[in-house]
C-alpha cells in the first residue's frame, strides 16, 4: 500500500507524531494542551491543500494582475497565508517540519531560518500543479472568456471551469472526499444563530471560519423536520437512498437531541413535539454542542457523500448515554458511506462506548447470521480500520492505546482517573477510621 500519512516533528507541543490517513476511525485522547487539537488541525490543513489550490486557481486576479513567472510563487504564498490563518504567525515558533505523504507524492511544510513557513512540493507534484496553473491562466486570459456576452454565460463558464479543475485536483491529490472540521465551542454559534449570517469571520481562525461557512450552506437543507426532508430529497434526486441507515440515524439523533431540528424563515428551532418548540439559541447546551455533528452526519448519510471529518470533543455537555449514542451515529456514518473520522476527546465514556463497538465486531462477526444481535452490524467498529492514541508532551507525542490481543482500547488508561480518585477515597476512609 502506498503511503497516505502525515508526519509531524517539533510543531507546537508535538515532538513527534505520525498519523495514518488510511484508518477509517481514529481517536486522540490526552490532557488539555497536550497537542490533540494541533495534530487534528495539521491533518485537516494538509488535506485541505487540495481545496486551497482550487481557490487559488479560481481567483482570476492571480492571473490577470501578475506576470506568468510569478504564478507559482504566488501559489506558495497563498498556501502560506492559509497556514497562518489556521495556526497563526510563525516567527515565534521553533523549527518544525510537517510532511504530508499521499500515494507517491509529498508536500513538506517547514520553518526557514528567518522564521517564515515554507512549502516544498516534490518534483512530480510541482509539475502537475504548474500544469494546472497554466491551464487556469489560459482559461482566464483566453479571448473566449474575455468575449463572454452575458453575466449568465460567464457564471456558466466559471462553473464548468471550476468543475473541470476540481476533477483534475481530485486526480492529482488522489482524494475525492469532502474535508470537514467541527471545532470545539460550537454552542456559541448556536446562541448566535439569529446573527450568524451577519457574523464577520475575518478575525477567527481558519477552521472556525470554514465551519461557519459550512453551517450557513448546510442549514438551508433542514427547512423541515428530518422525515419531511428525506421525502423532499427523494422527489428531487435520482438514485436510491439508504433507508435503513437513515432510519437508524434518525432514531439516534432523536435520542441525543430529544427533539427535531428545523431551520425556518423565522430562525432555527428545536421541536419537542408538533406544538412545542424553542429557538435554538434557547436550547440546552448539550443540544447546541451536538446539533451540527448530528446534522452533518445525517446529511452525509442521506446524500451518500464520502467525507473526512475531524470532530473536537463530541461529548461536550452530553449525558453519558448520549455520548454512547453519538459514537454509534459517527460509526454508522463511517460504515455506510466509507467516510473517515478523527475525534479528540477527554471522555472515558467515548472510549468505553467505542470499545463495545470494537468488541462486538470481534465477537459477533464470528457467530451465525441467525444468532442474537447485540450490536447492529452497521455501527460496529473494525479493529483493522481503527486507531486510538494517547497524546502527551514526551519524546514521542503519540502512544497507541490499542491492545492487539483483545482488539480494544487499553482499559488501564481509561481507568486512570478512577484509580487516582479511588486511592484518594481509600486514604480519606482510613483517616476517618483512625479518628
């Protein structure tokens, strides 16, 4: 198998880490400020280079106001700008290197002696990008495009051009999935839902900017409750939908949200039943935090998209049973769409819930089809496609938590906090006895 991984050295709190992008489901756990989010943002950014390249190619000013000899350097500067939008200024950082391997290609991101971030593309990839830059320049500068007679024709031509370049980039980067980052602190966006359309995102980091843009476009799909939404979708889109998976996802969403969600003309609402509702901004913190994980997962299943999601702290403000259900929903989405997900968490409930799904795959897959089903096949987690890591500021920042014999996450780390509190409790009991 060709390499599809990201190697990180000396970046922020991360001394050394390697992320295998072939895994379908990965979990990172560790103390605050240990580097979980840093790893996830690096994974997200590297894969988004494909989309940032498309943005550059579709910016006509890059080609109409600059000399052809400047195009590639301006492309590298554009990537640098996006990197700084994601991670901030770099002059205060120590020297680092991030290497993104995909198939036989490579992108290196590093700090030069002056403290500025630089990008290096291998020979094959650089030539392919140069070809695309020349192609985009020719499209924008050609006589045909200059003589487009109407605004509508121009919009159509740009749409065709964008689709063409997007297909080319999918081939170059050998990656056809939608890249999504779901940041922590999502409830703030829910409390501001009435003003979200007018919120200026320029001062936010790049992951939050892109998440807000995604919400703005996605929430329009939820003009009705989910059952009506599915009916409308089947009337307008050709092809089969996965009814069983959608029903299962809706059951899980209702269990987690305790309500239905709609985005109506008068605002976003949480419906408890046909007649009782509250605006999203007045919903519970758990509903607000979980909402867009749930809606995005459902949308991906409905539209049979292939996605790569990074989700920070899916457990935020959720009761332990709801944490179990959100793990099930995420696993369902991964299994039925061949998507991939990376999760950061502080929650032992997320880990134990995932362990049940791992153990089910190990045990139930060996039993006859007519055996009693404990965990539905659609939400089980395959050990071969799974990874779990403890992140910390050590010589090697990532330590695998998987036990090869049991095919589960090692419980000693899950129980570490319980062990500490039990020890303290024992000492207090002994103190009371000795009085």
